[in-house]
C-alpha cells in the first residue's frame, strides 16, 4: 500500500495526510538496502578492506549495504570514525523516523519515483561529513537506493528532478 500511495501523491491524484506521511516514514525506515542485491566494486572502494581484512579488488561483488557503507563511512569519512556497518544502517533508519525531517518525492529517470528523507546529520556527522544527510528510497525496488551526507546542503535538491516536497526539513 505505501508504494501505491507514494505514486498517487507523486501524480497529484492524492493529497497527503499526516497519517500518510507517518506511513511513508515507517515504510522507508523499515525498507533497508536490498539484501539480495550486489554491485561490482567501483573506484571509490577498490583497495578498501573487506571485513576479513583482504583488499577489495576490481570485479569483486559487494552487497549493496556494504558498498554504501564503504563509500560514505570508510572512504569519504562522512560518519564518525569507528561507525560500524550496523550503526550506519541504524542512522538511516533513525533519520526516516524523525518527524521534523523533510520528505521529498522526485522522479529520477530511468529509475522512477524516489522518496528522500532529509535531515540534519547531528551526532552522525564525521570528519568529512556535512550538515544534512539523506536516505533515499526507490519505489520500484521497495528498498533504499542510497544514504549519504549531502555536500551541497539543501542546494543539492535544486536539480532537474521532477519533485514535490511533502515536508520541508527543519
């Protein structure tokens, strides 16, 4: 039901209620990264250590959650030092649950509708992190697409995306 509700709100055929927004938040908080999905290692993670200490090599397949953790927590140091993979995921779930965060619905070709939950990084801001962070949910897959700290702040959201703020972040 939440995915169809999101599509209807995005299409303008449904006006979001407070109950709808709460349902969207809860749905996204529980979605997580797709546990069955993995990607080839890219330049951002080559040479970084796997959990067993071996270096990631070209051609290695990395589970989606671990890939985003390596990119944003380890390589780019957006989260505090020693943040674990579980804490990274928990920080994104926590963000989706905070009522004062922003909710943005946007269309990203060719992936379709996305919902970004946007809020302040707070205690999760690392040495090379930024004031705002987001967790982005892909409606078509039913899972998170990414989670990172936004270098350009709220200016990041002024783009060519077709978008609709359901709630501005505070």
